[in-house]
C-alpha cells in the first residue's frame, strides 16, 4: 500500500487513545492490522510518530571530490577508471576503488566509452 502519512498515523493514535481496538481502527482507516500494531508500538517506544533517520554507509567522495573527478575525466577522456582512482587517491588521500570511480562517473552522466 505504501507509506502511511504522518497525519494518518496521528489519526491511528487518536483512535487508539479513544479506546478503539486494533481491529476497529483497522476497519475505520483501511490499513492492515500489522500496520496499526506497528504504529502503536512505535509510538509507545519512542513517543514520536516521525520516521527515524535512515542508516547507511556514508559516501567516500564528497560533492567537491565528485566535481574534481568529473573534471579529471573530461580533461583526459582516455584515462581508465584505475588511473582516475590513483589520481583521486593522491589528490584527496582517500583510498577509492575503480568501481567506486565508475559508479560516481555514471551518476555524473559520464558513460564508460573509449574516446577516439
């Protein structure tokens, strides 16, 4: 069904505090029992209905590093990703793999074609 909006989650909590059971809340809102149970559980544990900050691995290259990488690649279009990785490693001091370089170049709109 997708994400439940903050307003809808607030409605669920209001109904719960008014004494409605989870099946009644489910039938009134149209959300599944599992979704209702999880909303109530999260509210009890955290006291908030907001989404938690998503975790994940931080990127190795900053926006400035990406700009530098793109200019390096455009300056010498025949350089391969391993050579670009070495250049980035010496310039920034960050140990970056060639696959990371290719991924960042793809995000910048540069494809891995050989310049003639």
